[in-house]
C-alpha cells in the first residue's frame, strides 16, 4: 500500500493506484464532473467469475455496484474493459454514496456515453441511465428507442417539451460516443453523436423536484430498472456545462478525444 495522488488530486488518499492522469484528463476534471466512470481496469473490480463488484468513480467519489443481477466485465485491449448488460430487469448499478450526480434543476449539463447497444427490453428499448425518482413527472430516462434505435433523454418522463432525441441510430453493432447536452433554465439542447452535432432543439431540459431526481442509476430506468439495457458500456461522464456551442467547444473536444481513447474497451 502506498500513498499516491489519485485523479482527484488528494495526496492523503491511501491507494494502490498510481497517478496516471494525463493532461487531457486533468482538463476534464477542471470542469468539475459530478461523475466520471472510465474503462481502465484499475477502476473496475470484479470477482473470479468476471462479474462486476465495483466501478470506481475516477473523480474519487465512491463507486457504482450491481443491485439485483450480475453485470459481466469483459476484457478489452489496452488494459481496459467494458461492462455487459443483458436486458435483465433489476440488473442495474447503484451509487455507493447516493450523491446528486446530475446538475441541479435549471443548470446546464452534459452527459457523455461510450456504448455499444444491442436492443434492450421494454417497448421503449434499453434504458442506459435513470434517476432514483419513481415513475411520474420526476423520472429521468436516457434510453434507446426500440423502434428507431435512437437515443432519447427525457428529463421528466412523458413530457416531450423536456426531452432530447437523437436522429441517428446506435443499434448498428458499432461503438458510439454520444453527448447529450442542455442549457438549463434557458431553452436549448443538442445531441453530439460520434463528433457530429445535431440540430439545436428549442426544449428546456429541467429535472423534477423529487429528492431523488439527481440520483443516477446505470443500466435501466424506473424502479427496479424495469426497462433494462442490452449492450456494452465503456464510459459515462456528467459535467455541469453546456457543450453544444462554441463556448463549450474545448470541453466537448476533450471529452470526445478522451472517450475515443476508450474505444478498445469495447473491442473497437
């Protein structure tokens, strides 16, 4: 056991990890992500059967762990790995610290994903992310539409004025990097998929007021993850910044470059 700087830069942390943070990763951390889950094996703990035990947050704040079903860790290249979900109800990852991972209502935000989706369960397809709020107007759902194969983010489930839809399918057996970004109290939201910005929509994406609205669950939405994911997940990040315009270009470019470096995790 040695004392070393982890990626959160706190020298008092006792850890077996070396400080391997790159300049680009340091820049990403400067924008204060509330969550940054990367595919590096040093952050992923598994058991003897290759099932996930813990996925540690690279910001140094806790970890995510399975609840209700095993999630397989699949080894990729370059000392990275991906997580395999099999569309099993309840197969989802919960936050050990139960923190508010999503930006506060009215604040801008960006959710970044690296995934390879294979078509999830339920009429609305595979749920990638959700919050802890119950079904109703405060439920957040980020999912892949079963019919179109496109990404959908609904800040208040069923309220299409608070929703963001991709126009390009992600169910083509390829790995995809997607940024879902919104301005907060101001109208405006955009999908940036595989480095291609889509049209700016005039919706106002705001979370509900439920105490669990900012608590993030991975691998499904709704309790207990009743619309689960089928596919591979390599990385997830959340920043309190809008990255859909020139002002957010530096962060957007760094996110895309960093997540591109993670592609070997999913065999890409």
